[in-house]
């Protein structure tokens, strides 16, 4: 179901939106982030993802967003948790998402096909991403991988 921009704008002002965010990792442990074109978080590096449609399961939304935004597919989706995400896009323009975070494993040697939501894509190691300026939600998501890697190496 497609929601008109006018209706979506009204909905954003009165209730949270169910979303998915995808921590896409390849076989080389590089992470894919996209530079957003649109608010909220326009111009920032972010995880692929977006709204869950009415009647759509969150895992199905994650698969759809991976294909729509990146032209990628995977069978490996691990649910990492669900979080409240409040984003301020300027005066009187706050959005509230309730997002389910999925880790998605894909093979190396991938061709990215971006949709109109993103201006560019990049694959970097989690540590390289953490050297950049990132929104706290993105930083926290990447930190999970770094913590997992550190635990694996010391155990």
C-alpha cells in the first residue's frame, strides 16, 4: 500500500513509524552504509532500511529494503533488537521510528544498485566507519560488530 506524501506527513506528526535497519556485512567483514538524500538524516551515512508496510512482516520488510535500496539479496537475516529512534530534522520536524535492527550477511563481490533514497554507498570495516562522524544510532550498531570481533579474538 502506498501512502501519499500528505498523509505520511500527517502520520509522522502524531505517531511512531515501524521501520527496519540493516547492518549489511560481507564475507570480508566490511559493512555497507549509504549516504541518505532525504530527511531525516539527509547527507549522513546510514544503514539501508525504511518503513514496514501494513500487513508486512519485519523480516520481509528487511528483505524488500535490501533489494530496493541496494539491489542485493540474502537469506541470512539475524534480528539484533528493536529500538526507539528519535530524529530531529529541524524546527517542528521530529520523527519517531520504532526500528528493528537486522544483521544481514552477503557474499563478497557484490554490485550495489542504489535507489533514489541514497546518493552513494561505501563498504568499510567497522573500525574505519567508527573513525568518521556518524549518528549515535549508526555508531552503536557498528560497535556491536567491533565488540563481537574483540570477544572472538580474546576467547
